[in-house]
C-alpha cells in the first residue's frame, strides 16, 4: 500500500536530503583543492625575501614544503596561500570543507578568507600594505592566523587561495581553543551551538520514531566523516578518522557543550567592548532624542505637494537604538520620505557602529555575499559601451569596484564616500583613487574625469537626492552613463510585511523613490534612459529580513551600549529563547526568499530596480 503524504516523516526526509547534499558538496570541494608536491622539481624556485611565512605555535614547515608552496603561489598567480595540513583532524577538516568557498583554490573577490589556521604564505607587497608584522619568532595561536587570513585577503582579494600541504607538521588540536577559532572566522558560535544541539536532538528523535527514513538520516550523519575523508586517494588523511567516525554523535555533543561553555567565558571581551561605549552613548542620550530630528516638513521634497499620509511608523529594528521614525508618502507623486528627517547629529548617532566600529565585521560579511549582484550591476553597461573611467558614488569599502574588475578588467574604478573606509579601499587596491566627502561638494573637481558614474543603494541614504542627480549631471560629459539602483517602494511586499519589510531600513533610508519619479528627474537633467531592470536587481532578503527584524523587536540585544544598561538574566534568557525559536523560521524564510527571487526574475517584480541613463549631447 502506497503511503499517503501525511504518513511520510518529512522531517527525517529533509534531514536525509540535507545530509546527502552536504556530503556530496564536501567531497566535491575536497577534490578541487590543490595539493602541494614537495618532491616535484623546484625549477629554480627557492625561498626569497619576497615571501613571508606566518605559522601558528608548534607548526613546522620543512624546506621542501615551503619551496613547493612558493612554486604553487607563483605558478597560480597567488599572493596569499593558506596551507592546510594533510593530517588535519577530522572535526576541523569537516568544518573547513563546509566553510570553504567553492573556488577556494583561488577565492572569489568577495568570498570570506577562511582556512585551516596553521600556516600562511604571504607576498611581501601584501604584508607591507596590510601593515601586518610577519611575527618572525612569535608564537601565534590558530585563532590569530584565522584573523590574519581574513585581513590579508582584503589586500589580495583576487590573489588568495588555499592548498593542501601533506608534509606540514602540526601539533594535536586543542579542543579548549575551538570556540576562539570559530569566533576569529566571524562565525556566531552561540547560534552554531544551538543549531548543533537541536540537530542532534532531531536526529535522535528521527532515528527512534521515524522508521527507515530516520535511521538512514542518523546513519548518514554517523558515517559522514568516513564518506567525505576516507579512501586511499583522499588528500586529507586525519589520524583520528576512524575514532572520530565511530564516536561522532558523542564527540559532536561534547564539542557543542564545550563550545557553549567557551562562548560564556569568551564573551567577556566582547561585553567589555560594549561596556566601554556605554558612557559615550549615555552622554549622547542624556538630553533625549528630540535633537536628532528636524521639524516635520508639510510638503513633499520631490514635487512640493502637501497631500501627505503616513506610510509606516517604526522603531530602530536594526540596532535597537532609541527613537521612532515615520515615513510619509506623497499622494500626488508617490515619493516616500522620512518625516521628520534626521538632523546631522541624528545621522551621526544612528549610523555610528553600524558600518564601522561594532558593526564593521557584520557589514563586511553582508557585503561579501553580494559578488554576483556587483557583477550584474557592472554588466548592465555591456550593450552600450566600454567604460574607461568609472566613479562609484557611495562606494563604502569599495566592494563593487573590486568585483566589477571581473567584468571590466581594463576600466579604472574610483570610489567616493563620506566614510574614511574609502581611503582604506584605496590602500587595499579595491579602488584606484579615493574621494572622501559629499558628492555635490566635490563635483566641481571631478568634471569630465569619468565617463561612467554609479549610485548603488546610495540615493535613499542622502538628504537631498535631487542635488546628487545635479552633481552627476555636472560631472559626466555628453555621452557619459549614469547607473542607479534603489529599493522599490512600489514592491507589493512592502505593504504585506509592513514595518518589517527590510528595505525600509529605518532610520538610514531617508528617501524611497518610485522609478517613474527618477526617470522624469533624469530626463529633465538631460539624460536619456537606456535600460531598466527589476527582477535582476531584486535582493533576496524580504522574508529572512522580516524574521530578523521581528526577533530583534521581541528581544533586543541585552548588552547594547545604548540600551538600559542591565543585561539581566531574564533579558538574556528571552533573547536566547527568541532567537532559538526563530531558527526554523529562518529556514522557512530562506526558502520563501528563494522562491520569491525566482518569481521576481520572471515577472520583473522585485524589491529593487536598476536604471541606466546616458547624458545627451545637447545637455553638454
């Protein structure tokens, strides 16, 4: 008798499918990793002052391995190589294969730099520009090498990779330092521990209650180390593979408990950093938040109409800073804007510790996931010409300029931003030249220096978007191109999700501009619109963002330096409970976002739009 859909243990089936996909992916990634051959002829290559070796405590790199690593780096055109020990222990080997970018032999420009944390081969130029001491004679911990790899990759974004070094000698792993290693890689150890414990519990329940499907899922989990790392031709050959496979559920449980304990003890440094900022924020908030807002304006900043209505009212669901923000919509032109808008003091207060300071690592991780989007933005120009000099306005850390070189390798990419991060982008080589300041104020000195100007998710952050368009019109010569990407306030989900629609992004977004309004504004400034994109500009974040904002609203960060100042046990427990309960919601939301993205690409109905315009000869 064929079982009905309600008789199938779907949780066990999904777990089995996920484990199978993970196993296959890990085996494929392992096959793509280059393996050094210390016995290969040196071809005249010898260690020189142009290369530096940074190692962790107890790691021994013999001369043959070093020679092979240098030969591999020079042959592959790499500037930073993380050397993976051939006898890397099973737990770290599996974790590494989960984390590695699929092109880890040469990382994608925007991929996170993650490796084994034992030895780094670094070119002299990269080490010099990064300001990192090679630490000759220093005894470093693996966690420090993980941090160094992430920083070094910023200075060699297209020249960083990993390679397996079979002859690399490393000390036995120290389980007590595992949590520090994970944190150094930017991983949320608390959530990972909760997910690991929850997964073990679900697998145990499936094995007992879900018959053959549950038993198959549990068995695959148990045997996964041997299936991935076993076999005579595997380049990674952990000494503990048999024991780690036989005892996997128990070792995983012990590892999760140990990481949880380490998370509690290791959170002291992070908490101390937050507490150090508390007096600063307390002084800022002593006089209240009224000074952070200008008087409410009675008319639309786009068309001047007084037909205004409230679109949403929402607190700061991103950082949880005090204050409440209102977006109003014009009844005549549809423009949506923050009213009352933030004052200059307000902008400084609410932006602080978001892209820099406390938020720098989180922002970098988000921007680092957008390589495909960056390349799609650059490719929009392909049917209309070849850019020679491109200015990216609001470039931030320069992620777009760095990625766009894959599309336009012969183009000069410069960046402009208010943040000092744009200067660092120049040092890294992500932009050829950095301009720091306000675009309208710098425009006079940039006239006719660029044939392409881009503004990607920039105009919505500005106080006077029409002045920014005036600056672009002044800078570009006749025939020059302007590319703009913005969140779309006409997206259907903006009304369905209400204040939890992530692109509202309060309090940072001050203007959300319908595409019709932007088109008319460009035409009045002498531009001809050449192309528009909606589906390909869509950012897959609607449902995951809604879950995140809801969780933040229900349980704000208890240690936030702008909060109440008392991280009571109740607040900590509530925060943990809410985010634990949200884990399955995130899984469902990710699936919905994937489906939504597929629909958006077909229907051109996403949550953002991209517009390309050319300055007409008459406008010059």
